[in-house]
């Protein structure tokens, strides 16, 4: 989505997915292309022949229309590894920042995460 308030969605846009499979190399490999949904989201499944080893990989998703992009990290862990997945959408913070300031952490949130 464009902008800090997610006002404009990327509906029906082609997005190229790149993964840096050897992070120190700086070389991005094209893994595929997906089209965004009506709500601006996309889903991509890494094909078995391009499976990644255990590690942390930079991911870049580039909108073909205007070359804007979003970056993230993909973490691959060993099968059976226990993990906890959560977001800070109000579950762990008392406020959400759209202007870059630090949100206030709810009492006890750090203990829950630990």
C-alpha cells in the first residue's frame, strides 16, 4: 500500500519477488511474480526447486508499474523449531505510531514476549 495511512491499495498490480540467497553477495535473484488482490495483498510460495537453507534472507518486492518496493526478511528455521509469531497492532502496545515515534509498550508485554 502507498502512504503511512494505507489509504491507496495496490489492486491488480504485478509484483516481482526477489530474494538475496547469499546476503553478503548483494545479488538479488528473481523468484517469481504475483498479482496483488483487491485489498493490495499477495501470496507467494517458494517452489521446491528454489528452497532455501536455514538462514535469514533479505526479500524485495518490486511493483512493476512504478518500481516502488517493499523490503522484508525471510527467516528459514529447522523443521520442528518452536516459535511464536505476533504483531504489535495493539496486542503489545498501547498506541500505534504512524509518524515514526516509539509506541508505548503495554505493561507486561515484554514479559509475554520473553
